[in-house]
């Protein structure tokens, strides 16, 4: 099967997906375990929100042994591969031996919801993220209104979901706090 000419939505095995993602020069693909999805461009609001989250986390975590990555860091979650908008962890990153390498131990994953991807972000991607052993929090961030769905790990397999809408409210992660006003600094 020629990967580049494979029909959209074709079922791929993991090896085929990795080959497709490695060879793509100007595109990135996410993989749900069966199908590859080409990543689309993002809106101005989406980019501002992602940048504000990343910048704020970088500033607040810069004196600690932490990394904050933007959308070019691929994450492996079970048999799936994604490119979250923001990824953060403290401590040594663990990566796969794939090309490009995939991060295996994120502690925070952030998906900024876009009209074209929000269904995937809220379904199979969220399900896979919540199975990552190292993950402590996952945020689904709206672009059309100030709202964050925050999933926080309570124990080994227990999660609590908080919906935050108040611009003065704060989200805690990795020992730092971000107000919604920090996240939506230039949007709302």
C-alpha cells in the first residue's frame, strides 16, 4: 500500500502511520490506532491561546527542571499518536526510539479546541490521554468562549473534571497556577 496515495480514512497499521508521519515534509498526522488524520492550520485565536498557555507555563516553570513544548512534540498514548497544542512535564523526558521520537511521559496535555478537530479532541484523544500513567492533568480549552474543561488525576485511575469559566478563576498544575485571564489574554 502506497502510504502517500492511501485514501483518506484508510486503515493503517502503526508502522505505516510512522512511515507516513516521518516522510511528510509539510504536514503532520495524528493516529488513533487505525486511521491517520492530517493536522489542519489553526485560527488566530487558537494560536494566541496556545502561545499564552505555553508562555505563561514557561515563565512560571523556568527555574525548575521542567519542559514546556508546543504543537510539534508528538505524544504516544497507547497505540495512538497525537500532537497536543501544549505539553509539559517536570523531570527527565522519556521518548520512544521512533523517528521522530514520541514523548511517553507527559504530565500536562492541552488541546485548544478548533471547529475541525474538537470532536476528536473530546473523544478518542481524551480517552487515550487519560490512560497515560504519568499524566496529572489534561485541559480542553475553548476558543469561542472563555472555558476550560480540566481533568485532574485523583489517584492511579481516578479523574475529576472541572469546568472553569470565570476569568478570575485559576487552574493549578505542576505546582503553578494560571488564571483564565492568562490563558485568554489577547482573545477575550
